[in-house]
C-alpha cells in the first residue's frame, strides 16, 4: 500500500531531515514508527500528505506516485488518508458532533449520510453522550478519540496517528489503543507515530525505528529491540511502469479517460486542457482555484466561458 523508496529530504546543505529512507507498509497492517525528537518522523508524515516534496527518491501510495500528483488532484488523494495530528486540530467553535459532521460536509455528503456516519463514529469511539460538548469541555482522552472519529469520516484506506497517546494517562492511552486496534481489525491500515514504550510493547507488532533521519531498525515485537532493516529489493509499482511507456501509449490512455457527461459540451479548447490534466468530472472543476486555472493555462476568455458554463449548470440544476 505504501512505499518510501530511498527518500531524502534536505532543507539546505546543513539540514538533512531524511536520508535514504526505505520501507513499505502492506494493506491491512498495523505498524509503529518510533524514534527520538528530530528523527524525521514528522517530516515523513508531511511528505506522505504532500505538504512537502522529497529532495530525491519516490513515495508511492497504492501505486500513486505522491510527489507527482497534480496540485488540483491533491484533495482527491488526501481523502484516501486519515490523519490524527498531535495537536488534534479540533475546531474550537464547534461541538464534537459538528466537528465530525463538518468533515463530511466538506466532502459533499448528503444530510442523511452525514447523520448516520456521525452517529456510527461517535459510537465507535464511545463518545455518544459527549456529542454536544465543545473541545475545551472534553478531557484529553476524549479529544483524542474525537480526533480519531473525525479522521475516519472519509473512510480512509490508511490512518496515520501522530503521538495519539502522548499526553494521556495510562488508562486513556490504552482506551485509544483499543480503538485503533479495532479500526485495524475492521480493515483499515494503521500507522502510529509514538514515543510510548508501553503502548508499542502491548501491541507486539511491527516497529520501524528512525534516528537522525534514517531507518535503523525494522522489527516485529517491541520498542527496544533493534533489527537491521531489509535491503531494498522491491519491484517497481505498476503506476511507475505505466509512466515509462512510450508516448503513443500515454496518448492512448488520455483518449480512454472517461469524461463526465455533464462537461462534454464544454468549449473544446477548455475540455482538452482539462482532459490532459486528467480533470474529468464536474466536481474536480468546482474545486479548481484561480491559481489552478493559471497553471492549466486557461485564458481570460476561456475562464469567462467556463464561469458561464458553470453558472448555467447550477441554474438548471436548482
């Protein structure tokens, strides 16, 4: 599912956050990423969600070459991920139920689905009776469980939790661990970034250890055991192989891209630019920013035509 292939990240000549990092995560796996502060764990997560780009190396998620994802397709890619940040990032102006529902509203879900999913997630993290409380009214453990519920709102393929038990007492920490374990048993791949030895040792699962930007151990069992990681012997993902095909095959792929019926009547010059960028649905067009349109070389006249097309569609759909 996930492959970091000899990834290096340098911020300048004197600061190397990651150096020649290689590891892969299988679908359905539960793994820990451990190491001291400054080891490169947070940088690794930022590369995964493509907040930053590697200096060298490749990152593949389910055959998607992450550094090469077009900017306009990033929201679609990030929907495959559920991220629980260390500071949780719950919206202080919304209660717990609204925090979870808001994540679904952004995805454009129907009201009925939002209600049903929110209810299910509150039950999953055992916070049904706390739904109307605001973040500052919740304990640290409750906030963390709420953040996990929100991260699961888009039904991600991979859940990454950054220090989910870092500021919790042992009882709350193990409550969070139990939830993560149940999520994994239900089929979601889980990767936990943690300093908590007790939590890591309790799971007796895979532990990837980093120090000074390098993976120094890849071991199954406990926090302290050091086992030299395997030498990279992977086969190129299918996605990479496709990118190496001849130009004629790439052109054929573009022609075979399925186009949303709702945009087939667009001005041909605009539609061609969208198809070349693999923007083939009305929803993707709605998410384009002015900067995206500029990158796609949409002229001022074409932008006016596009705005009129969207306005006409919205008027007819009311």
